[in-house]
């Protein structure tokens, strides 16, 4: 039985990670109006990039840089090479990103094998909170996740590029009238989403393990989170992530670990039936 401190730690940590993953997912939808089904696979790219660089250099911090840079570059080439040519056809983008996701999983399987890989923790040690031992790495992952989430809120609300992203999410034509390059803005969102997903992959693998299919469950949860929070809403993604994290931990702790993720699907169905636009509607960001 998980203690109250352990339960709260899991909810807070996984909520932060789910938020990080879902923000990238909803950022692309909010601006481009398309769903990126390769988003979960980009987590895998981040985790395995960190693993490979850490194995080669002996530095997990070099691995962390790789976990941000490699997915960002991959997302850039994926968008410029394929998605930009079909971005006005959401169904085509859906199929393309699904195919890319499968290809990534198969490549990782071929290169690294199918076994679970342990990615080094960002920091060692543990601390005691009310008699419970908590790994320092989990606390650091939580803090870094929230640092990135806060940075995204600031970036979108307070910077010129962020305002361009917001304007483009509202209207391509309206943004063009005030001199905003929509194509450049789309590129920024794909690169940002790649960075967030890659780092989330590293964070997740640093206290669990990495495997070729590790991005599937986060992708499913991300989809549920952004629908619950409101497609295109960053604030809604954060709130939805913590709701899903709490319900999922309740299910796993008090019912069965085999039902992990089921609560997200139940809530998703209820939201689609009762409030299809989600908690916070379609806006990309709110003050």
C-alpha cells in the first residue's frame, strides 16, 4: 500500500510530466489545427538520445542536452519535410504522423533492442519527508518540469514570438495582416513541442525505464488531457493533467495496476458527452 506522502508525490510528479507532454501536443493543435500522433514517439527519441549520449560521454547532463536538441531537430525536419506540405489537410497529417511514430518505434527496436533500458538519474540521493524517503531525482524532475511549464506561460504571454503564436492560433489571415509569418510560427511551435516532448522523455526514463513503446501511453494520456482541458488551451492542459494524474493514481493504488490509464478514457468519454469543447475551450492561452 502506497503511503499518503508517496501517493501525493506520484500525483504531483506525474501531473507535472503529463502537463509538459500535453502542452507540446496542444501547442501544435492550437496553432496548426492538427493532431501530431508522433508526439509520443518523440518522447522515445528524447529518452534514447539521452541514453546514447550518456553512455558515450558518461554525463547525464550532456544526455539532457541531447534530449532537447535531437527531438527539436527531428521535429523541425519532420515539419519542413512532410507536415508543412499537408498541414491544410488534418487527416493526411494524422496519417503521416502515425506512420512516423511507427517508424521511430521500429528503428529504436532495431538499434537498441526491445529490452528495458535504465537511464541515469539526473541527481542521486534521497530525502525524508514525514518519515517517507523520496528520491531527490523525482523532486528535481518535478521542479524542472514546472520551470519549463512556467517558462512556456511566460513565453506565450509576454514575448513577441509568443504573441505571434497566439495571433496565428486565432487566425492565419488576421496574423498575416499584421505582418506575422504564419509558416515561421508553425515551425516554432513544432520545434518547441519537440523540445518539451524530448525532455519529458528523459525525465520519465530517469525514474522509470526506457523502451521502444514508452511513448504510447503518454500520447494516449495527452490526447485525453487536451480534450478534457480544451483543445488548444495550455492552462486547460495543466489542469487536465493533474486531474488525470490524480484519478490514475487512485485507480492504480486502490483498484489495480492493470487499470492504469483507464480512468483517463472514462473521463474523456464523459467530457465528450457533457462538454465537448473541454473545460477551457479552444483558446491557446489565457491571462
